[in-house]
C-alpha cells in the first residue's frame, strides 16, 4: 500500500477478510501503520522478495441491530449536532460482559484496538497499546466528569454500548460514518474472527517507530 494511514485503513478490512498481507510505504503525513518511509521503496521491494515476518492485528466487529461493520483502528460513538435537540451532550453507558463499566457524559466514547491506540484514542488521552497485546481500550471524549478515565479490557470480552440520554449520536468506523444511533438501538462490540496481516522487517521495533512518529507529530 503506497500512501498514509488513511490509505491503509481503506484497504485493510477487505485484505484481512481475504487473508491478503499488507506492506505499507508512507507517502502521507504520519504513517503509523506503514513499515517503510517513501524514500525506502527499494528496501520494501527487497522485503517482498525476501523473508518478512507476519504481524497479526486484531479487528473490531461492531453490530448494530444485526448490521455489521468492522474497524482496524477504532469505533467512535460521537455526538452530532442536531438543531431539533435541546441538549447535544450525550450520556453513553458501557457494559462489559453484562457488567456496567461507567456512564460517560460528554461528546461520546472511542473503542480502539491496539493498532488504533496511537490514533484518535491517543489524542483523547488514551494509553498506547503494543500491537500484540490481547486488549481493547475504551476512551471517553471530552467527558464532563473527572472520574471518567480510559479503560483497557480483554479483547475476549463483549462490550455493549447504550445511548442513555442526550442528543443525536453517530457511529464512525475507522473514521467513516456508519450510522446514526438512538436509545432503542442495540450495539455490540467484540473481536472479529479475522485479523489484518502486516508484513514486517525481521528487525522491526514498535517502540523505535513510536518514538520517531510521536517526535515527528509533536513538531
């Protein structure tokens, strides 16, 4: 894939479902998901012809009233402005394996994979998860209470999201609008039955890449 993270996200789910391996060459801005920078194209070709390693990235399966979406990075439940609503702040209740986690009042929540932990979730104050950790992270967006904090939970668990009260709420999967939600909707988030396979250099180091990208992002 020649491009940035957005280009990879557009192809990742289709490739994952078919078992196609991805190799990213960054020609975009940040490129957290790419293995090579734009000036390393020759090295990328050599890796394709050689013995690269495979890294499996987990995927979110989001089911709303029986309809399914998938996300490599994140599923975002975000308030949307509606002139007909008296209050655009939303209250989102999260339940993990049938147990109430918290009621998040504010702009919504982000449910992220380890891959997506360096994206929107990180900007909202979430933790960085290493790609191989078997966990997801739930991050509140501009919460109105100081006790609301990001929560890391096992990716074997099932998360239910409920619009408890407030204005309009929209679901975005990997930054793409999926659907609008109301209080009657049933939302279930769990680990998908497939992964996205990335081709990596044998000496690939997540922490080296993280430090390089975060320093670049901070300029």
